[in-house]
C-alpha cells in the first residue's frame, strides 16, 4: 500500500513528481517548510549544471538507470547470485559494495563506474522514498521510477542539488558566525549530551537493530537518531503527532507503536515519526539549522576524524554527489574513529576500513553538545 504519491526526491527538501523522466521538475514542499521559488535546470547554463555532477564520457549520458540495472542483473546471473531487486539482500549488497567494494569481481566490470552511479542513486532514492511506501514495496518502486532517468538527467539534478547545498552551507556559516559574536548565546549554550550513553547504545544495537523503533529498508539514520536520543538529546514534537511519516525538518521524533488489533498474535509496527529521524539529508538539516549544532564538511576523511568526537554523527557523500549514509562514532583511538550503523548492520568498525578504496566525494560530521 502506498503511503503517498509516486515521486523521486530531489534537492534539500523538494519532491520531484515524475511524469516519465526527469525533464521539467515540479516541486512540492514538505509539511513544515516555507514555499520558496526554486531555480529550474533551464535557468542554469549546461557548463554550470555539470560542473560538480557525474563524470561522464561522450555517449554515457544516454544510458538510463533502467539499462544499468539490467546490466547489473546480467552480472548477477553470470556469477550465480540470486538477488532480487528490492529485496533486503539486494539492498545490503548495494550498501556493502558502496562502502567496502565487497564484490571484487564486480570491480572488474568494464562499466563499473556507471554501475556505481546506479547503485548510489538506488540507495539514495531508497532513503528518500521509503517514507511513501510500505517496506516490502519501496525497493521495486524505486527501481520502476528510476528506470527511465538518464545519466545525463541525473548529472543535471546532482549539479543543481549541490548548488542548493552550497547556498545552505553559506547560511549555516553566517548563522554560526553571528552566534560566535553574541556573548549571550555563548554564555547560555550548555551541553547536555552524554556521549558515553550514545556510544554504548551504538555498540549494542549496531549489529542488532532495536525493533521497538521500527526497522526500515534503509535504516542507518533511524539507528543514529536512536543513539543520539539515548545520549540525552530529547525529541522535538509538534503539538499533535500525526500517524504515518511526516516530512519535516522542524521536528525530530519517533513515536512508532505496535498495533495488535484484535489478536496479540497479529501485531504490526505502525509509523508515527518524522523524516528528520530516518532520512540522511533531513537529519542533517534538523540538527544544523533547527537545533544549531555545528558541522564540518571535507573531502579528506582524516580532517573529519580529527574533528569528530565520540557520539558525533558522520555522513558520507557517494561518488555522484548524494549524501547517502549516516554512522555514529562510538570510539576514537589509534588515529581513527570507530563507527556503528545499520544497513548494513555493524558495530565498532574502523571508518577507514569501511571506506577503503572508495571514491566518495565528501564527508561531514555533526558535532553534538
């Protein structure tokens, strides 16, 4: 059953309603955001569009994501891998390949860079779209809605998204500068975050998800939200909490509950939470803009390691420029940080091992207090 209308998610807080392919975007803002005029792709020169987008050779921009998916499925058949698009096993394969290149044979594929773009976009859209569909449906919906999008169109959208992100980061820098200049803000800024409790929760539930909060096809940000909450940072709820998943970066909460109906043997987890709790990009916007936590972004993971502390959250940007994964630091030692997350489920892993050999564009760390 659909939770909402059919759509791909693009931009910081925008919904692109598809009518075939990504050509002329129509935007609808989330529940708690103010409607703003959004610059269309046609208003940006082609050179500017592709400046920070995908790196494509001549002719590669015509590939559709559907064609690349079929190319990946053909590889599975050749290797005897029984992975169905949309299944939990398929998602875990893509995540592990994105993070660790676990399938070394796939790395030898002549079109691996293009397949990497497909895998990255699938995981990103899964994170964005799981608020609209039931868990058993969202994976196939992502596949269907991505199928006709070309790499050229994807490159244009990523470039536009990065333009929006740059403007957003400038706003944050201005906000933090004003805070630094305000002695009243400095004097009243108190830290109530228990980093040890956050790390202990991460260690316990990284490899074994806590089903009391619900488990989603792309569960990494749901998990880090739980750990941050366990560290003492309280939820922020509207006066009336709606059932379902509310698109918002003004609030942050998870009131999921078990609905047992007439029989205790037929209980189901019901959604009652915010996208800022489970979506990579909305989590970042909530904590930096709404809650005014500081964050640092760098293409050098060693810079992130230097500026991260136990209990901080690190997010990773894939090779095409999408922020797709959230992890929490549960230990800092030996010149690195050890992190935990879900999808795939793991605890206390050296971040350098998690990203070894990958072509990630950037990283960012949210510094909690």
